[in-house]
């Protein structure tokens, strides 16, 4: 019991607890954030993730992720079965800034897709990371 009453040991215990919380903090707060651009690239390359762009048609035509399919957010409920043949296939939802794609996640999850992610920061975050954007030919 003397161990816990020694002020030096108490200080060490507090330091250990605080550092443990600081190490776990990014993991605990990550749950509401989307998929980072680097993680999205790995998911696309290693697991053939389907990329769905839920922005308006003109925004999609101006620039989108390579291999992204366009399904406008307003049409997502009607076309949800056409997103991927296998509902276990990872799906990455992209919008302009990451706001709208978070709402699209619920629609896809309710339709039975088991692994759905929103791209953190949307297309803006993708561009900020210096990653390529493809414009559709009119």
C-alpha cells in the first residue's frame, strides 16, 4: 500500500494514465471521421473498392476521382442496388467536402452494403493531398 501513497509513484501513475489516454485519443475520435485519401487508395488498389460520386452531374463532369461512378445523391435511393454486384465489396462514397457522403452512408448501409466509407474531406481533401482528378469529356 505504501507504493500508492508515495507522491513520486502517484506522479508516475498519473503520467502513465495521461500518456495512455493521449495515445488512444486519435483512435477513439476517428470513428466519426471518414476514410483518409491514403486509406482509400489502398482499398481501391488492394480490394477493388467501388467509388461512388454523389455530387451533381456538372460537378462530376468538372472533375472526379479516377474510376468513380456517378450516382447523384437525389437518385441514390432509387439506384442503390446498382452500386455493386456484391454487397460485401467495399464502397467509398465521395462528395465535394465530405458532408453529403456521410448522409449517403446510411442509405447504402440500409440497402445491405456491409463495408461503406465516406472519403474524408471529399474531393477537396483528395485534391489537397495532391491526388489525380479526371474530368469527363463532354
